[in-house]
C-alpha cells in the first residue's frame, strides 16, 4: 500500500474490542493492522473502474473557443438564447 497513514480514534463496543483483540492474539497483528485489513477488505470492490464507468463518457462532450464563461455565464446564456 505505501500510502501515508492517518491517525484516528474510534470507540468500540466491548464485544467488538474483545473480538479484535482475540484476532490480534491469534495472528500477532496489531489492532490497528487488523482494522486496516478489515476496512480494505470491505471497500475493495468499491473502487471506480474508470474504463467501464459510464459517467466517464461525459469527458470531452463540451466544446468551445477557450473563452472564459464561468464569471459571465448568465450573460453568455441569455445572449445566445439558451436560457429559459
């Protein structure tokens, strides 16, 4: 993984803490390491597949001449009759 780790604090129910500590004793892993593994396992399938995600199809749909329009969007829309 190699990512920088962020320190956090959570509160666990007694049974959750005891279950994690039992796993820690059996595996020799730290409590934090076990929790990181569980979180990674939970969210492993949730990563966005950019090649197969249909939302990515909107990239490049717009076109223009490069003129800035964000600050004057109402003027641009009204002048061109696009707003209503």
